[in-house]
């Protein structure tokens, strides 16, 4: 395994201010740690046959912006993070190509928009599962990948590379607290209380809700990642009391701020 190259990748990500980076060997898709699993056509080696490793990076969603959801502010942050992920993974692939390791970036969203998801609620590659196999987190009841630093408030991008890199260990301890806030507060009723993947999100209901929000210019939804108690970011922003989302009389300033943002810029 090329440890010097892996160290160089870590240093590159540090210079780019990328807080989360992990590596998974493509063999992990063939021998997954959970079942049921995805069909083989979604494996990285099926998409880029030369792939030996997948490098996954993660960028956070700022909790105070997310709390205004559904809003134009959150929509713009979501889009901004997606653009940064595409730019960083594109540049990282070229960083590897210049060193003689054939590599390609994978676009953050492998679909053209909400209409495509209504037709078929799948992209051609799952960055969340790649992040899981790269040891960056594990799945919660909300069907999102939870991380220690940001809970589910993080988005991921991936690079397929021919370089054989040592894989990072899987995160063994479950981060989900089973609080069921995401189940109770999902506006689409798309979640249930069973453990992932048995409690898999009702994708059609989730996408239909996103389509409605999109018609007003305020998609995506984000409620299930907003209310999740996992993540050190909650301490940073002093959002450890779950009542902040349900008890308006106790947190009037926060609710007044969120309502102000939601009133403007939408269709």
C-alpha cells in the first residue's frame, strides 16, 4: 500500500480545509458489513473498472442555516456545499492523475433534478455508503450517515482511483441514539423506528415532499438532519436542548429568526 501517497492526500485535504476524509478499498463493496446491500452495478469497480480505492471527503452543513429550513438560505448552502464537493473531488482526482494514478471524480448528485428522482429515486452511486465504508460514520434511523463531528449534517463526495491505498477502519460503535426525533418530525412520514436498513426511508414520500418544496424554491427539506442530536456541532451552537424545535414559547428568539428567513425569497 502507498502510505506516502495517502499521507499526501491527507495533507492536500488539510490545505483545502476539508474536515473529513476517508479511504475504502473497492473490495468492501463486494463483501459488505451489512445486508441487504446494493446491486453490483452500483459498486465503484462496476462504474470505473480500474478502481482499487475510493477516497471520500465530507463538508459540513452549518446548523443555524439548516434550522431555517425549508428556506432559500438552506437551499443556497446546500447548493454551495455541492459545488465545493464537486470542485474538490475534481481537483483531487487531477492531483492523483498528475502523480501517475488514474482517477476520476464522481459528481455529488448523479441526477438532473427532482423530476428525475420522482421517476426513479436513485443516483448511479451512493456517496453515503462510500463514506460508511471509508469509516467516516454509520447509519442512523433517518437513513443518513451520522458522523461524530457533525452528526448527519455533512455532505460527501468521492474519487475513484487506481491507486491501492490502505483502507481506514470502519466505525464500529453506533452513533444513533434511537431518540426517534427524526421519525416524529418527518413532514412526509417517510421514516419508521426500525434499525437501518430495515427502517429504510420511504423514498417516494421523501421525494414527493422535496418536489413540493422545490415548487416554492425551498428544497431540500432537511428536517431529519436538523433535529438529530448527534454531532459536536450541537455543542458549538448551543443546540443541545431538543425542545428548541418544538417549544416556541421557550425559544421565541430562535423561532422568530427562522420565521423571518422563511418569509422571503420563495415562490
